[in-house]
C-alpha cells in the first residue's frame, strides 16, 4: 500500500472522531438533523486543529447518497469521492493562491449549475482572508443571494482580516487549540496502531512543542520514525535532538543557577548550549515559557494551566518560592524584551547573555562592593 503521512492517514472521517471541538460538532450535527444548515460558515482558528477535516465531514454528511445524515456511510460514491477530494460537488479552493477576482468570477459562474451527484454544491475556501478586496466584493454578491443547494465553508487562521460584510453573512465557529492531554492521547493511539515504541514523556514533549496543533504533533511523530533507529524506543532525548528544542531539565538548571546567583555557571551553560547547536531563539523561547510557568505556579499552583508532568510541576513550585512575584514579572519582561532585541540583532547571543547575567546578579548575594 502507498505510504501516507500520519496527518492524512489519521484525518477524522466522522464528527465523533474530531478531537477537542465538541461544541462545533454538536451544533453542526443538530443543524443537519433539524434541516437547518446555514448557507455559509466561517471556520476560524489556528492551523492543524480540524477546520478542513470538519468541512469535509459536513460536506459528506450533506451529500451522502443515503440522504442527509450525521453518520455518512463512507461507502457510496459521493462519500468516497469527498474522502479522496475528487468530488465534483465539493470544490476546494485555496484562497492564498487563488486570490483574485477571476477565480471568484469562475466560482460565481459555477454556483449556477446544480450539483452533479450530491444534494449540495459545496465550496470550501481555505485561508479566505487572503482574497483581494475585489474578490471579496464579488463573493459578497453571491452570499447576498445564495442560490439554493449551495453551501460555502470558509476557513481562516486570521478571522480578524475577513471583512465584516462577509462575517455578518456567515455562521462562525471558532476552533480551539487542542489541549496537550488530548494530543498525547491521540499520539498514543496512533503509536500503538502503527506499532511505534515511544514513551509517554516523549509524547508529552511532542505535544507541548506543537502548541495545540494536532497536525504538527502528528507530523513530528511521523518524521521521528525515520530519524530514530528501527526497533528502538523513541525517548524524549530523540525529540529534543530532532527538534533542537531544550530539555526541560536544562531550563530548570539555568534557573537554579540564577537563583544561586552563580553568574559564571549561567554564562557557561549558555555557551555550552550554543556549542551543542541550540540557537538563541530556542533558548529564549524555552526560558520565557519557563518563567511564565513559574508565575502561574506561584499564583495558581494547583491549576491545570501548566503542561508539565506532575514531578516537574512540584519542582516548578519549589523554584517559584525563591522569587518574589514582582521579580518573576520583571524577569519575564526582561526576557521578552531580550527576544525583541535579539531578533533585531539577527539572533545575536549577546542580549541573552547579558539578560541572564542581570537576572543572576539580581538574585545572587554578591558582596556589596561588587554590586
Ligand atoms: N480536531 C482534530 N481531531 C482529529 N484530528 C485532527 C484534528 N485537527 C487536526 N487533526 C489532524 O491534523 C490533520 C490536519 O487537520 P485539518 O483539518 O486539515 O486542520 P486545519 O484545516 O485546521 O489546518 C488531520 O488530517 C488530522 O490528522
Ligand atoms: Mg485546513
Ligand atoms: Zn455515503
């Protein structure tokens, strides 16, 4: 069988397989059951959270040869063609590469013809915010007088760039980032079915790294397989070296040195990280996340707002006790400013070094004369 990347192989095919967007699936299912499907939807949200998948499932549900259903049969010609994205009735347009008036004119011509096989003609326009103003205006005309049996599903990662005139004619759904726990659960399922040996700690690291995008998480897992030795367990270390990210352990250690005021050790550690191929950007991102976590640990220790294992949270809470809350805010701001400055200086290491130095000196107990 042809090799298919995980992100495609594991595309949800039913409403119940969509992870983390239950509110949306429920409303859509109800509208199908009650025959109250809107003429236009806007699916807004970050990439890799299920917008395209949901659009296709909705299309399949409406066009299944067995009639509108919340459980498309997956077997009829219509269902299969939609799954393989070759249905004549479901037209997917990438707004980023078809931005102009001509494309929308073609679309406006097309909507006049009835669907071939299914009950609806469905246009899925991805990254709709990229359309030009003229294209939007042309689209608006169609939206104002939607032909019967035509459904528009717009998807966007930047809903704020979609004109209000379009927004007001759509039913809008906001897709959420997917929680780390849920990503881990899905990765665990994929790993077990694909017979991949990978430990939980590693899965957690992947999930955290993908910041709520299930597609990104699945792609990382996929790529890791060719990166690691066959038949060996994938561990956190593999991911860390694959992604070039920082071990949580390292960030904890740097913070320990800051707490101790061990300026020399802080600088040496930074230097070592660079020698091991980590870049300024990654180091800063990890530190910023760590100080964010320290702040949360200090003010809301028992909450579920920190994506770390139980042991790490205990360690985080302990570390946070060495700082006053205003020092944590100060450190956080300093690191964010450093990130900006570092970007302007082509990711120079110097701002990072000096900031870490400042943090260490502030916390340390240097003799008075040296301060
Ligand atoms: N909510 C989700 N539930 C299950 N799988 C998902 C979800 N979101 C993303 N995925 C995975 O990522 C892939 C890409 O998702 P997609 O729907 O194209 O995301 P988007 O359109 O929001 O960028 C899917 O094929 C699937 O493997
Ligand atoms: Mg998409
Ligand atoms: Zn069907």
